[in-house]
C-alpha cells in the first residue's frame, strides 16, 4: 500500500479542492425495499467459510506450488471463454472455478521463491482487512461519507510517517501505488514552483517547466510528465555514479543550463530505492541543493521507504525527512478532512483498514525485524554469488535487489558478452517455464542480467540457496541443448 506524503498538507488540499464536484454526493439512490441480491445469512456464512478454506489451502501449498502457471496464455484465455452470465449460478460452483481457474493460474507473489519486480507477499492481517473493508463498503471521499474510515486513514498516515522517520505533521492520502504517488508529487510540485497559474492557464501560460531525476528513476515519472502536460522531453535524466546514485555535479549543471535557456526548473526527484538496483540517492545533499535552488524536493520511496526504519539500511535514508513530498503520508488539521482534496480520486475505497490491521496485528517492532531479515537474506544471496565460480554480481546491494549474471564455469566464454547476454535472456524465459522460481531481468551498464528482488517476510536462506540451484540446473540444460557435444566434452574433463 502506497501513500503520498507532503510536508504541508494544505498544499495538497488546495491542489485538488479547487475542483468543483457536482450533485452526485447528495443523490445516492435509495436501497430497494426488496431483499435484493442478498442470500440468507446462514448461506452467506457457509460461503465465507468455503472461501476461507480456499485461502488456507493456498497458503498450505506455498512450499511446493509453482510460481508461474504451466499453461500458455491461450490455454488460460480459453478457461474464461464463456457466455455472458444471464442466470445465477451456485456460489459453490463459482468458488470451485476460482480455485481451479484463477488460483491455479496466478503468479504466486505469496511464495518466498518469487524474486521478480517489487511485489510484496502480503500478510494474513491484510487479507482480513480487505474482506472487512469490502463488507463495510465505505467511499472515502468526504468525511461524512466514511467517518471511521477517514479517521483510520488519518491515523495510518501518521503511523507510516512515524515508521519511516518522516515529519509527524505531514499530510496526504493513501494511493494505489508508486505511479500514482509520483503523479501527485509532480502535480503538487508544479503548483508550488511554476511561475504561472497552471490550473487556470494550462501549460501554455508560461515557460516550459523541467523536472530532474537520475537515469535510474522510475518510468512512472515520464508517464506523469505526459499526463500532466509537462512533456516527457522536460524530464531531465541525470547521469549516475558507479553506485547508481545521482551525480550531483551533473544535476547542478543541467539546472543552471536550463535556467539560462529560458526553462523553469521546478522539482528534483530523489530515489530512495530504485527498481533496478535498490540504490538510494544522497537525499540530504539533494535536500540542501533544492533549498538553495528553490526547487521542490520529491522522494520516490515506493520501494525503499520502509527500510528507512532499519539498522541495516537506515543511514542510507538520511535526509528523507527533509523531502517536500514523498511516497510513503495526513493532515495536521484537527477538524474533519475530505480525502478527495488530497488526490485525483473521488471514489476511494477503504484502503487504510488493512494497513491499520497490519500495524496492530504485528506491531512496528516485528515489521521492522521482517524488513531487516529480508535485507540480510538478500545480502547473503549476494555473498553466495560473490563466492561462486559460475555467477557474477554486477551492482551493489544496498537493500534487497541483487543483479547478477550466470556465466557458467567455462572460463572461455566469460569474455564473450554477446554470448552471456543471450544466455541470460534465454535463461529468464526458461526459468519462467520451469516455474520453480521467478526472476525478472534488467540491463546493467548495457549487460543483460538476472535481477532478484524480495520484499517478502516469508523469505528464508534456503529459498535463495534453492534459487541458485535452480538457475544452475536450468542454465546447464540450456548450454547442453545449445551444443550437446561440447557439453559432453566439458563433463568428461578431469
């Protein structure tokens, strides 16, 4: 669950409360006097129990379940090639379809052997939270629509801010993810730092505005620039240092040059855990630079933010508390607040309940320990790679992303980058077909690499040992299939 934090909550409120909404708030349709679609409560209880049994069964199979489906895209599509449901069907039959068609053909983020992208494994308290939030069915737009839900979200945002060391008086709202957080952050930056009224005049009302982020910055920033009409060409991708953090000298040079050429610099985005490598920009220095240059300082902490509370990585995030906005969030006001004024969405569901339940069910200390453990185990993976003869690590591991190549034990191919790129690209595809583990891929300094990332509290050391064993096994099979006679000769070497 992502949230957008802004140091001064009134800024965000002003951005979205300027918009006028129609009478839909006050014209809710009345519920039919008939029984409607509800079944008898005892039947409903039984259906809930059957659904709960499916969830428990799913969790019970985590240790041996495939991570990716065995079926092809067309085979999965055929499962849902069915006529429009004009007549009701028994819930028991529908739940069996969920089990056999949906659960059986879903990528298993729950598993500690899922090492792709940045997808968390969830937790059991949040499952209950989702169920209960659906049951109470709140629309978290205006306070009087959802009094308790609004106060829970207010509290949760303060807890998140406290958890990561951000200002307790910060404000904002829960959003759907990092992309939405970056979009809102850019919108607020534009409102505060553009030299003209963009809300009234649009982007033709003044000089083109520019935003700065390292080359490792997330793709959602470019999308945000496009959606806000600021243009992808005005997103300046700044060079990085050897550790993949932003080059401050290059940043200063770009800002100075843009001002000289008639552009209006408005914002610097600091990375607090990049998608590619987990690198964390020097946030304290960026904050100082933005203050000196009168620029908005937004931090993309969608992935790394929670690690700011840990001993293992906390020092990397020094300066996070100085950000003007960031993706992790509430208002300092004591009166009722309408969350519709803090983001682009009007119809907002009760996202905060599962976060509230997670904090209460596990406590900050246990959550902090889970993040610490995740980082420690992924650093253990990095150590195993460094000690091996057939893998090579290609980036530092500040958090829980490990980028590496399978290079075989054959010293004659290690200098052939084209061969290694092709091998690792092929290996990714074969690992997904194999289904025992899941990795994503990326490019590091032009090289095709395997990228392992975990944000899963279920991760154990034996899971990363298993990962390397599977990669070796599938890699050797690939090499043997490419050149059987050569592979046989290598096996016969003393």
